[in-house]
C-alpha cells in the first residue's frame, strides 16, 4: 500500500516524524511518503519557502528508509489540492493499487471545505489520526463520512484500492511547527524538537528569525 502524509511542514519536526513511523508500523507498509504542500490553500504565508521546507524534510528523513519525501506538489504550479495529488498517484499506481492518505483530526474537521472533498474517498483510503483538541463535530459532514466508511481492521485496507477510513490513536508528541517558529523567533533553541540536521540548516539559512550561523 502506498501511504502519503501531507502537510505544510514549516518546519518538519519530531511530532511529524514519529507519527509517520507509527503509521508505517501500524499499517505494515515499508514506507510513508511525506508530501509538503506548495501553496497551502487554507492558510496564509509560510515562514520558509517551498524549496526551504523541502530541503529541511530531505535532511530529516535522510537516514530513515521507512520515510521519503514526495515533492510532486512543489513541482506543480498553483495551490496544492489533495484531490489532484491523489488523482496523479492513482494514475501512476494503476486502478487496483491500495492508496491511503494520513490526516490529523484538526485538518479532517474541515474536510468538507477541501476542493472536491466528496471525490477524495473514492481515490484513496483515509487514515484519521486523533489529535488533542476539540475533535470532530458529531453532526458535521466529516463525521458522517467517517461513520459510513470506517473500518477497524487494518488488513482490509490492503485488499482494496481506496474508499475506507481508519481512525488511529497513536501516541503523539506535543510539538507544533507554530511553537517552533515562535521559539526560534524569540531566540530560544528548538533543539530536541527537530532533528539536529534540520536545526543546523534553519540556522544556516537564517529561517524563522534564527541567527545565521549561530550556536545551539
Ligand atoms: P502549524 O503549527 O504550523 O499549524 P503543524 O505542526 O500542525 O503546523 P502541519 O504541517 O500543519 O504541522 O501538519 C501536517 C499534519 O501533521 C497535519 O495532519 C497535522 O494534524 C499533523 N501534525 C502536526 N503536528 C503533529 C504532532 N505533533 N503529532 C502528530 N501529528 C501532527
């Protein structure tokens, strides 16, 4: 099964990386693809450019064969719509290959505002990862869709190309990219929240207000 995990990754941090590995283990797949979005349609400007975020991701997964970076959204002009990405992958993988996308409950709560959201479940399975916070509105469209398509047995996902949803509740690290950007902007170290190679590159490029070339 091909599994993608999309996000802004501004910057990638250990919360994302741990989750990607947990997903890979729990779904019994060899690899999870991290897909940084180019122009996030649902948020404002990013702290780093697309290319800088991609470079940080490459550094973060460099020594981990279970993770890879898929830069297809960065190579596409315009906004990054998940439906387009899944359609492209479906075309590459063929009609029968199982394909799944990972999304946190925070992002899934607004699923019915995504471009072509009603088509997305037919293109891929959706893995919804429970995150702390208000959760899903029980009367909302995302909840209804989840109730209709949810399965408990991971193995079912491997037997069909898409259409199913699976809720996972893995242990999560309480780290956010927003917190990291704020910390760096305040002159505090984000060490141990991001890989050292990522922090080194953030400083080298002077991202998020980091002092270029500064020490740990
Ligand atoms: P920001 O603080 O800028 O909103 P973020 O840290 O939430 O960023 P995103 O790039 O927006 O990161 O998130 C990409 C995906 O990763 C989303 O599906 C989100 O739910 C999930 N995610 C973010 N932080 C964590 C974490 N600590 N553990 C697990 N999943 C996370």
